[in-house]
C-alpha cells in the first residue's frame, strides 16, 4: 500500500525545525506540486531549499528518516531546470521511485490542505497563528484552537460464498472498487459499514470484522477496511447516482487495480488469492 515504506519511517510529530540547504521542499500551488519526474527512470525528485532560496517562508511538515520536508507557496522562488508542476493523478499513473517520495506527496497534500483551510479563525475570522508547542492553529483574538482534521471512512469487502461485491464509481476512478463511504457524526464505524452497503447496493450484512487501515491524504481521510458477509437476500439494488457498476464477482475473475497503492486493491487481492 502507499504507506508501506519500510524500513523507512514517517515522523509526523510536531517539531521546531529550521530549513537548511538540503531540506526537501513541497512547493504546492493551485493543486499542483513542483517536482522533477524522469519518465524513463520513473524517478521523482523534490526541489531543495538551497536551490529555491532560503530567505522565503517555509513551514516544517514532517521527516522520513533523516530527510526533512518543508512547505512553501512563495512566489519568490527560483524554479530549477527540469522541474514542472504535477497533480496527484500524475503521481498515480505509474510506479515512481523512491516510493517514500510518493507517500510524502500524499501526506504533504493532506497537511497543506489543512494549513490552507485554517488560515482564518472559523469562529471570529481573525488570521490564525501557528501554535509554538504543538501542531495546531490558534486564533490570537478569541483563542480558538484547531487541530489537524482526519476524516474517518470505511472500505467494505462484502462476501457472498466464493464471490466478492465489486463496484465502479459513476465518475472519477475507472477501476474496480469496493463499497466505501465516510462516517457520519454520531455513528460508529460498524454502523457506517452497514449503512453504506445498504445505501449503495440495498444489501444487509453480518459478521463485520476489521481488516487494516490506510491514511489516504487525497480526501484527508483515514480509510478503515472491513470484511463482512451478505445477510439473506443477495440481489443488488444499485445506487445509480453514485455507482455505474455493482456486481458479485467470482474470486478468480476479480480484476485488480493497475497499482498496488490502495487498501481497496489489497482487500480485493487477498480475497482473489484465497487468503481470506
Ligand atoms: Zn477567533
């Protein structure tokens, strides 16, 4: 999965760090990253602060082993040769290396979305400041403190004997997926599983059990994967507004996604391979 970068390790705890010439920079503007992607070698590079300029404003994001990542949206940078702006889709077209740089982009995306979305206090409209002791935005006027927000969501593998319930979304991602959705306020994640399967396919489920989770920065979410069995009637009544396909697919016929980045793909794969 995207977060499997072992033996490297992401350290996303709050820390006061200063940028230096070797710091990696996530320059993010208009939904795009400044990167160098070598399409022949399938290699990805981040610009260095020493090249972009040390006299602009940087925000420390996280480290992966001894590599520190900083964010800037400054206009006053020297764009290095061979670097261009890429969006998240460009990072998911093919496997790029090193893999931890791809995970870094997903994680940076989520953090930067949070920094940009909390520029102003949601209660009184004042300009927020960064806390000096933790990852938080603090309003200097009314004191409201905002922490990074992570949205819980579920991925559900519904099993019917030797078949798995596969779906395809009506818009966007074109490959096979599983039932998925966000948790509502006041709901347990097990209730999210039951509700989403009912809403998308009209099926009742039983024997809900947790599998694994995955941080998925694109929607600021933490995805929690569950397997369960269909309970009773297995005829599918598809939500045609959300899905264009929902079908029971025999184990051997499951077509996996092109890249092994997603929890969804891993869940489809272990079922296909009879590991469940
Ligand atoms: Zn305020």
